C-alpha cells in the first residue's frame, strides 16, 4: 500500500491526499481477521506505511501484527515528508483522539451536527494537549447534499440516500458490530443517540427527520445554498465535501444534480466565511 | 472479598494480573476452567464438588472482574497464566476440569505441564477440529442464538429460568460484551481449536475423563472421540439426550460419572 500510494503521488506530481480508513467489522471478517484487532492493526499499519515513506530501506519491522524481515520500498512519494493523511470517522472517540494526537485532519462522515460539534471540540482539546494548534486543514465534514431543479424533485431523489437504512451490508447484522470492533463505551454512545440511516444500533431517524436537522440537504440550488451556508458557518469545517448521490440512481438522473453540485454550487459557496479553529 | 454461605469471591494477584477467584469447599484442590461465555458463578455443580474438594473457579484474565493483560492473546498464553496460577497457589497436583473453551485450555495445560495435574476432566471441550460436523459459529451471532444451541431440551435443565435464561442487568451485559471480546481474541483463528494439540497431547498419561452431550450442537461429539484417541489414558462418557452443558442439563448423571472418576484418582 505504501508503494501504491507513493506511485500515485508520483503520477500526480505530488497531489495525493492519502485517506487512512479503519474499515468496518465486515471488512475485517472478510479478511479473516478478528474484528477486535481492528484499531490496533490500523495503528500499526499506519506507523509502518509512514516508515516506508520516510526511512530508507531495507529495514526490519517487527510489530505486534506485522512482521517483515526486509522492507525495501522501491518508490517513494514526491511530497515530503509524506502526503497528507486524512482520517475519516463517524464518531468513535478513540479515533478522534488518535487523529488529533497524530496531527491528521479528521473528516467527520456526516454525523449529526451536535455530535460533530462535540467531536470537533474533542479534536481541538486533544490537539492542544498534544502541543499543536489545529488549522483549517485539520477538520472536515462530509455531508449528503443533492440539488435538483426544484425542491420537490430533490426531496424525491434524495430518498435514495436512505438505501442502507434497512441493512448496512449483506449478511447478518452481527457482522457489522461484533464485540471488540468498537469499544463498549463507543457502542453505548451510539446506542444512546439516534442514527443517520447507516448504522445498526440506536434509534434510526427517518428521512424527513434527517432533512429537518440538515443531516441530509436536498433542494433547489437556492435551498441547498442556504442550508449549506448554515451548516458551514455553524461547524466551520476547513474542508467540506458532499456526497451528491447514493444508491440505485440511474446515471442520467444523477447527472443533473451532480453538475449542479460540481459547478454552480461551488461558485456560490465561496462567499461563506469560515473559522475552523473555533469550537 | 464477598463471602456467602458457600463460597468466597476474591480478587487476587497472579502473574501481575488481577484475578477473580470463586472458592469453596474443603479437600484436595479441584480447578474448574469456565467456557467462552465467562464465569457462570457458583453453580449447583460447584457446590456439589465442594462437598469433597476445595473448588477453585476463577474468571480467566479478560473475563468477569479479572483484568485483561495485553500479553494473553492465545490459548497457549492463557495456559501459561494458569501454569503460574497453579504454582502460585500451591495447587499441584491438581484435579483439573475444563468446560467447552475451558476444556481446550485444560488440554493445553495438560500437555504443557503434566506433573501439575492429578486428573483431567474435559466437558464438551473445544480445542480439536472435528472430523465430523463443525464447531458452531459463536462469535458472529447474538448471545440469544448461542443460548438456543446450548441445550438439547431446556425443559430438562433444573432452574433454567433463574440459572440460564434470566435477563441480565446492564452491568452484566457489559461483562458479557467484554467476555465475548476476550473470546474473540483467544479463539478467532484457528477457530476454537489448535491444529497442533493432538501432537502436544501425544504421550500425556494423566488420567482423563471426557464427558460429552451426545446432541451437542456447539462442539460435535466427534471431538470427544478425537480427545479419547489423543490422550493415552482417557475414558469417554457420552450422555444421551444432552447438549453442550451436561453439568446443567443432566446434572445427576454428570455428577455421578465425574464424582466416581475423581474419587479413583
């Protein structure tokens, strides 16, 4: 993986942003791995990849999970010391703290606004304790936003965002949240809060409820601009990304909203002012 | 330390690990190793054995109130912990009895330090890969599924509602969750068995009794047969119309056959 990302960085002339994702229990299971090892394995893999990018080989690596007698990457990234690493999460406190301790930008994947605010505060506090002042580039927010010609059309199309409402993946729901994949404390937090239509624990919020709290933003360009501005000015993310379509949407139907999102929306969004380091 | 009429519930330090130990009775030491679900507490069969023996029923590291040391990641690691447990408490030679996953642990200990054991009792023990059937999925299913697999007929389990089927308190649910995490750590891959264990057990002459529910839907009775083949001095007793937990489902027959075996050693 270290070599492949480095290759992409070379191809792109040093423009790769490397997203490091913990993965879900299902992915651990399909890899034949004990889900309770997920976070520790992730952390060790992170350390090993960074070492591959920064330490001339050959070197030996003997960790808890990865044992290599000779590590000798044949390609290094253009960016020095290494490409930016973005770390996405949905609300695990350990993950937010870890990201802040390693000064990696934390990308919250569309949690409810109040939850996201809380995690941003945790990130800033942890960063302060770790001795660095986070900048705009350290906090991002992904949200589901769809634009169509009219509010009514967008609301109808936007129902496709809920396509994983009934199930998060194929197979038994125990495959999604087995013991150990997340800590018991994280699970208790998630059980106590409503979910955004993608989880298997906690009270599921309906599509209309999610729209009402701007967790899913759908509408005409004017509607979406207004709601996006509210969210951005409230959360102050330095990086804001949107998921413009999900589920089984025919490509011809999705093109309209995507072109709205891609071109016209971005032009109209630049007028918002942000202060990402403010809690 | 909590003291009741029958037993004590203590936390002791073993190999740097805070270990919960239920203890009761008097006589030669009998060490009971619980299964993947955790320490069941002081059950009727503990009380029965306590009439003749000093019964030790610890919660393995990572289970119950015992702490979870980072170095215990496999059944062999757990066996090394118990080797130190037996030595520290001066129990050798000890009557060792293991249930389900605890049976696997007991077998590993028997292979590791035969002189520490006076006898070995394996009850529907994990640890060997069956040649007929397979070990049921326990880690990726809900506890309710596991409960249904456990017994041949819950109606014949004395005090089933109070001992097995009662609603757990939130604290007990937390403990159950933690227990399942530790079981994942120990039993994930290879799944609930050690492919090398038959070789380890070769030549182990410790007197052994293997007890199995014939209709065990979690660990097939074939594993009992394989244990009998692997151990040099073992007897297999199969209980008909019985599932994975004969000590609960057929207590009279279980206590009779195990009691007779222990008395001879």
